[in-house]
C-alpha cells in the first residue's frame, strides 16, 4: 500500500532529514522502481517499492533493531487474526522480515527486541549461550531466604532438568512481595513456573533486560525506539 511519504521514509531510514529529502529529490538523487522521483512528498509502498538513493538501494537489506516496552494485552507474534501484536506497535515503514526475539506472555510487560537480524536473534535465544534475562516480579505471598537459595540451586519445574542456577533479589516481602530475578535460560513460562514451584503465584511480570540490552526508562508502555549503534555493538558482543 502506498501509504508513506518519501521524505518520511528517507528520514526514518536515517538517510537525510525531511527538508533535505526535498532538495535531494529535486537534484535527482532518488529513484523509485527505476524511475527518477523529483518530489519528496509522493507516497510510496515501503514494503514493495524499491528506493535508490544516489544509486544505492535503501529499501531492502538493512538491518533494523527496535526496543519495545511491551504492554500487557499484546502478543509476541508477527501476526495474529484476533490479537494485537508487538509489530502493530512499530511505526511503519519497517523491514518486511522483522520479528520479536523470543516471546513474552500476553500478560507480561517489558523489554522486547525486534529485529530482522536473524543471526543476532538466533544467538540471543540459543540455549548454549545462556543470555541473562532479568525480570521484575510481584508475587502473592512472602519471599524469604529459602526462596533465594532454591533459585540459586535450581528448581524442579516439571521439565527433564531442573532450572539452571539463577539469582533472586528480594525487594519487599509481605502479603504481596516484589523481587528481581535473573535467569540464563528461556523456557516456556519459566518465571511463572519457577514461582509456582515455590508455592507463589506471579501477579505481575516485567522484563527489564536481555543480555546487555536494558529497557530504556524513558520509554512509556507501548512505546518503541531504535537501538543505538552502541547497543547493537554490545548485543552482538563485538
Ligand atoms: N517467564 C514467564 O513465565 N513469562 C514470560 O512472559 C517470560 C518469562
């Protein structure tokens, strides 16, 4: 669908500002599907049109990295017939093949990385790499030293193997308790199942970080921003 202005597209790709786009288009620097385009306010289809800037294709092949503060009620999928997905929260245009790295439950909030960098996606999820994930958790019931020890030792959550040693920091303990937990795996419903095995129900769950990537405190629920070059480099471990 031709629904994005060329100048907006160029500025979001980091090529130039919207006002510069006007000048560059006039100068004949831009072609769309092989045809020179001299107006920067035309609408393009960001998913289908092939845009060249000074002869170089900018519409495809670029890696895109977004940090999303996922709100509750949104599913971690690329498409869903009924539910709102994390991709619905990414401003268009975005690369056709972006996808969330891993999943958070529909009722879980917090950090989700969304990218079309398949290698990074694979590396961050690989069970062999043990990438740290830290969550803020609110549970029903008290938390004490015995829970910290159990988490440190590994817990039987009904899988073939106990969970790997993890770290639990208690923030408060009362009828409802709060803590931060860092795990090095990503099993299905892992945090909820760990606390269930400890006799506690998770009533709120938010992911704070994944590897070196930390949820930006400036982002509100449902907001998104691109990763900085530094964040990308650190995540790639280079
Ligand atoms: N563990 C869970 O139980 N749910 C999540 O969404 C993420 C980790």
